[in-house]
C-alpha cells in the first residue's frame, strides 16, 4: 500500500496539464487550457484543464478530476497503478510491495491485472535474454547491431530475444507462479495436447514489445531470423482482453511528445521504420504495424495533432490500397500529406543512408497533399485514355467528399479545378452525384447515430423529482460547494449581543446543518460532511483539495468536487472578449449567509410537504393528527418570516431582493 506521505509528494509534484497534454492537444484559453475530448467525438473543444486548480473537466461527458483520475479514466488504471505511473514519470520513489510475483499472481484482483503483469514479466525476460544470455547476444543482439541500431535505441524500444528452446519462457513463468490458463490467454504460450509443458509462441525470434499510450506492454511483434524455416516472417500477439491491434499504434508511447511538439505525425508501416527514424533523431513517428489503418488508431493520433504525413516506400504495390486510409483520415478531419521514397528505399533504409537534417528536409519538401499524390498514381495508369482519366478525377473528387469542413472542401475542389482545367461547378455537381449514390446505398432502416447532448447537466429522471425536493437538493449542493471552494475562508460576524467573532465557512455551514438537525438527501454530500467533521476533530479543515488528493479512488466524489470548483462558465474565456463578470465568492460573507437562509427556507418547505404527505396516510389518530397540524402551522409561520427576510414572493416565485 502506498503511504500517505508518498501520495502527498505525488500530488504536489505532478502537473495535470503535463499528464493530460500527453493524450490531448491543449491550447491556451485565458488561465486555462482547452482541447477536444478524448472520451467523446466532438468538433468544438469542451475539454478544460485548469493549471491553477490542478483539475480537468470534460463538459461533453460530465467527467472530471485530477491528473490521477484522468490516468484511471483513459488508461483504465486502478488507483495504485495510476499513482505508480505518475511517480515513475516524475522520478518519485515509491515503496513497492516486495512479495514474490507468485504471491502477486495469487492475490491479483482480476484477469486483466494478471495479463498486464505477465506481459511485464515477459518483456523483462526477453530483454534479459538479449543482453545477458549467450544465445541472445550472439543471435538477437547481433541482428540489431547489423541493422545499425545503437544500444540506447535498443533499450529505448525495449527490444528483446526469445530463445530457441521451445518452452524457455513458459517454464520461467510457471516457476514464477503464473498459471497455464493465464499464459494461454495472454497468447505468450500454447498448450497443445501432445505438449503438456507448453510451447513458447515466439521462440527463436527477436522481440518488439507493443506499448499502450502510457507505456504498458500490451503484446509483442516478433521476427524470425532464419530463412530456411517455413513460417511467418513476423508474428504478432493474438487479440486478448488488453491487446486489440486495431486500437494500438507502434511507437506512439515513444513518439507522443515529439508528435505534440512538432504538431505533425509521420505514419509508416513497420517496426523498423519507426526505430530507424528515431535512430536518426526523428521521433514524431508511428506505425500501423502492417494492419489496415483504423478509426480508433486515427483518434489516437488526433489527440496529439491533426496533421499526418504518410510515408510510403518506392514500391507501388499496396499504394492504391492506401487510398482507403486517406479517405478515413479525411473523414476524421485530419490534414494529410503523402511522401513516396525513391524506388528501392523505405523509411528504414532511407533514414540509415542519410543524416537527420537531410531526411527531415526531404520529408518536408517532397511530401505532397493527397490530391497530387492520387493524381500522380492514377493518371500514370490512365495514360492518354480519356475515360480512365475521368475515372481518376472522379476518384480524387470522391476523396474530397470525405472532408468534413465545408471551407476545406471548397479549397480542395478549387485545387482540383486548377490542376485539371475543369470548372468548379462541374466538380461540385460530381460531388453531389456521389453523395446521392452513397445515400441510396445506405440501408433505410439503419439507426441514426446516438448523438449525446453537450454542455447540459441534468439530473437523472429530473422530470420525476418533486419540485420542492429538487429545490432542496439544489440548495444542499450549493452549501456543499461553498464548503469545498471556500471552506477555510474566515467570516467576520456579529452576534445578537453585537459582539464581533470570526468563524470559517466550513464551521458556519456545519453549525447550520447541526442546528436544523438536517438529514442529507444526497449520499455523496453525507460522505463529504462526515469526512469534514472527522477533519475538524483532528484540527484539520478539509476543503476541495483534500478530496481531490485522498479520495481519487471514489470517482463519484472526484467528479462532484470538480463540478463544484470548476463551474460550467469556466468553459468561456470571457477576458478575451473584454468581459469581466464578478468572480464566484467575491462577496463570501453575504453569499454564505444568504445561501444558508435559502436552504433553511427550502428545508422548511420540504418538511411541510413531508408532514402533509404523512397526514394522508395516517389512521384516524386524532392526537397525532392535531400534532401534525400544529407542526405545519409553526413551519408555515417560520416560512413566512424567512420570505420577508429573503424578499421572496411566493406568488411570483422569485427573489425580489437580497
């Protein structure tokens, strides 16, 4: 278990804008940062990060929290996993549990945890074989060095080697206490009927670990080095609970910072293309690892940049198939350039032949937009055939149709018009025809996309909540929010004897709750109040920061606290429009006093309704009946007095003064 002192150090060191910035492209908006939600498709950014408050809020989904809760949300980390990941990033030492992995395997809470652990074990094992074992050094390490890889690059990508012995790793893992079932589910081992001791899936291969965005090992790619064996040259991990190849890009973990910094992603095909470019100093690169590009992979890139340059080798084989990838990238709103290397070269060989500056300049100067790229490929095939030439232009216009932004689409059509000497109107007509064809091909009974409303926070089944109860809930939350935001602020008060005294916001509101014997209607509020009371007993005032730091395990608490300290209007950068509305809490004395009175008023209304409802269900107990009527009368008198103080008009239903 991680100590409180270590958690303190983690939260005081980490920066939410740095953690989130590895996953979301953030842009400064006043005192905050804004970006597109990583949890929900959107065109206008509604994801806000507050460096001053060290929190984030996604207004499109309602999620929010600290840097730690963000890691839990986006990486599906447990609370301790997120803390350990952040500590590793910032070089903070954590006292790890020193039990053997066999013990950890026995007490692991879920199969998913075990899958992560066994891949971590395997990654360390393959690296150790590469660097320390004679077979690993003579075969695996020699291969990488023949490919001109330096030791620091080999270590950076955690490359390894799986030995020739058919069950070397399986035997190692079983001795560590991992079961045959988890080894089989991980895809690292196979257990045929005729091999009860198991077989290593990747034996006699060099190993390329495939990492998640945050750096966890999800699976492996493996290359056979012998040419006289009839087997696949490359072998990948099978789909597992933690590894879905359509959701992963090779090299994204190592290249994400460079991609964000340079605001462009280079997209290549293979592992060695990525590694060789890193070796030459070019780090903003990822690979689809031989699979067709997927929407999920594009969205990973889009977190960091909207600019993609696709790098192809000089062989035209498969290039036409890449047209689908171009259309998918355009559909997701990406800006695309394409580069063809000279014939006989690929990114790997080209990067090893030339210095970094030459390669960077070549990519920058030789890459063309998708229109020129498709035109070069298709028109070369068409030759002088006017029918094929028209079909080539139609194909290019079809790609333009995938562009979502109307202005961009018009610019691209103008470019096609100038390039081929065609009228813009004829191209727009062609685009309309293709759109109609596509619509006619779409099944009529296909369900419409379920578009979630944005920036609308509505309690569940609000239409079923009694208006009086709803008003009470709203005011209860208002007082809790005041405690979370301004709990330690000292109020300067005067009592009935005209004596001055000081009291904190937390103590003032707590006193009100206790005086009214108030029963909390929202369970989360009760949890917060109980913790605040416990803090007071320990001479500690617990406001928002406390709950953000020590209650991140409770996502509901985290989300509630974020809602309290980052209201909806923080989405707007009013200062950029020279509008300076009053800040929440500017007049805290009057605000606390007024909100307490309003809560008392709402609570009285609620009590009157509760007693009245009980009267309807009472048997003919005359004494109980008159006692209830007496309570209602007293409560109504108190309600009238509060109405006068608040300046509330029961007829108009509004406050006429404060």
